[in-house]
């Protein structure tokens, strides 16, 4: 994969193995991805005069939608078409690996928007649209706030009925999880089985009601003192009972105990979960450090529009400046 840019020769190269030479062209939180590129990571580098001058980095992890996590070009090399060539090369590689469409998410407050949005438009991606809310808080404050809600605290005092043990799946649990995932309400979810690779079991929970699995909260640990809550599911029969929030309470409490009250807890919620969006705005916004509106640009699906994209497959970390 290569391209000739205007002004001087610049190549785009599909990176493999150790790509740390390109670390200066992405954010600190992605440096670990560059140490040894996993098959699920697509990294396309731009090289001019033997130097790394650009990087498009993203994830294509078996779902039909690949996510571009970051793109950057060295300041001295900007406005020469390098980013456009990177986006095109990155998209071609994602399509080659089976992705039907591509997405890039970023915060509404991202300073890079002014350059990135016209770039995405030039590459043929959609206009930006609201994708969801990213909530960043502290485990201790979140646990206390949840525990203090009267509607929730009553439910928390039913240990004989509900159990929120840390994630440790038996064969029977796996079958129960697979059954839950067949429900239409689980559309777009991956569940603890598919998320095993990146799951942090100590901060994840299997929700049992009188011993039967009825839901889960799956968390990952992107940094030493930071937990991202990837996914929560509850059998709809038990909706409106505060059980999911109870599960979050247990997770935040464990996180505060194991990583400290000030350790960072993040979660992402999108419009396909309107109740969680409403709850986030009404309740969590009061105790969180910040609630950011996340925008997304995407390509049109390359194939049948009836395809349902599994948006939960993304890492929920965002393209940001
Ligand atoms: C965004 C960024 C990657 C663009 O890199 P680039 O190599 O300069 O972009 P290109 O030269 O390929 O630009 C292609 C098109 O994008 C648009 N574009 C790029 N930079 C732009 C800017 N600063 N303002 C407005 N439009 C811009 C233009 O339409 C441009 O075409 P044109 O030059 O023919 O008008 C670069 O500015 C950058 O590294 N920014 C910092 C990191 C960042 O914010 N990344 C985005 C979020 S992850």
C-alpha cells in the first residue's frame, strides 16, 4: 500500500510488529497498542524522507464496523494530502479485513475538530452526528452517589435475592449468557464471552437473581488506575427495578477499594439506551467529573443496509486532539 503525495515523496505503509517509532503521532493512551501491534489493530504510517510523519490508528476486531481511534500528521507536513491518503489507506485495509463501514468518534470539545471534520468530509465520510455520552468520574464518589439514591439503596439490601459476584464464568453461566444475548434487548451487545480478552474480571459483575444469571456489567482496565465500564445488560423482566444501577454500585465500590477512591471510572452510553442516557443526564452528571457529548462521523455501509452494526465492539476510546 503506497501513495505519492504532493510536494515531496511520502509513502503510506501498513505497520506491523513494533510501531513505537510512530508514538509521537498518537495519544499517550494508545502507546501501549504500538508496542506490538495486535491483529485487531490497523496502523497505517506515513513516511517522508525516512521519518515517520503521520499515523492513522484504529481497531477492526471482527465486528462489521472498524473504528478509527486517532489520526495525526506532523505539523510541518500538514495540508499536503497526507492525512487524506492515510484515511484512504486505513479504510481500504479495514474493508480488506471485512469491515462494512468505518466510524470515528470524538468529543464535541475536541480542538482537532476544525481540521478533522473537513478531512472526513473530503474522504467521503458522513457529517458529524451525536453518538453518545462519555461519563468520567471517580469510583468513590460514584459509589457513594449511587448508594445514596433512595430507590437504589433499598434494592441493595436484598442480598438473599440478588448476587453481584465478580466475573467468573462456569459452563452453565456461559450458556445463560448466550441465551441472554439472543434477546432483542441485547442487540448490539457482545457479552462477557466475546469481551473476555479485554475484560477486567475483578471489576466486572455477573448479576444473579436467586442463583440465575440475569445480567452483567463488563469492565476493562485501560490504565493502572482507570476502569472503563464497557457494557451492562439486564433481563428486561427486571428493568425498572434499579438492579443494573445496583450492579454498578458494587463495581464502583470494589474499584474504590482495590484502586482507590480517586481512581477513574468511565462509561459510555448511546441513544440506543435512552433510559441510561436520561439517567446519566439526570443523576450521574451531578457527581461525575465530566459528561462529554461524543460525535461520530462514519462511512456508508459498503454492503446491505440491513446489516446491524455492533457498536459495542469498539473500545469506546475516542479520536481526540
Ligand atoms: C487533522 C490532520 C490529521 C490533517 O492532516 P493533513 O495532512 O494536514 O490533512 P490533509 O492535507 O490530508 O487535508 C485533506 C483535507 O482535509 C481538510 N483539512 C485538513 N486540515 C484542515 C484544516 N486545518 N482546516 C480546514 N480543513 C482542513 C481540507 O479539506 C484538506 O484538503 P485541502 O488541503 O485540499 O483543502 C492534522 O491537522 C493533525 O494532525 N491535527 C492534529 C491531530 C488531530 O487533531 N487529529 C484529529 C483528531 S484524532
